[in-house]
């Protein structure tokens, strides 16, 4: 199945991070969190209340695929950033 990068995806979290992902072909369990990072945009030129940040997770799924997932802020929809495998 081909998904466009930045496509909305369904992510189940356990309160700490992603625990399962559905890319349109059924829910697949997250085997491992490879990396987690936050990117802040415009911090050098905007007031704190207007800053944008993205929460990124690189995860390894039980089926062997590796994904970069992100969301703009807590509660926002999850997006697919990149996929290997």
C-alpha cells in the first residue's frame, strides 16, 4: 500500500508514546521506539505563545516496517513523515 508522506494515520498511544499504528492495512503493534525528538519552529522570532513545535517518533513495527510519525501538538492528528521496509 502506498501512502503519501504527511498522510494522516491512526496511532494508538499508551500515554508515553505510540503503541500501535494503522496505515490503512490494519492495526500493527509498535515493537520498539527507536527515537523521539521535538522540533521547534520560529523560536528565534516569535513570542512563546505563537511558537510551533512538532513531536516526532521513529518506531519499529512488529511487521518490520520503520516509520517516522509526527504530530503538531498534543491532541493533534498523527502524520506519516517517512517509512522504510
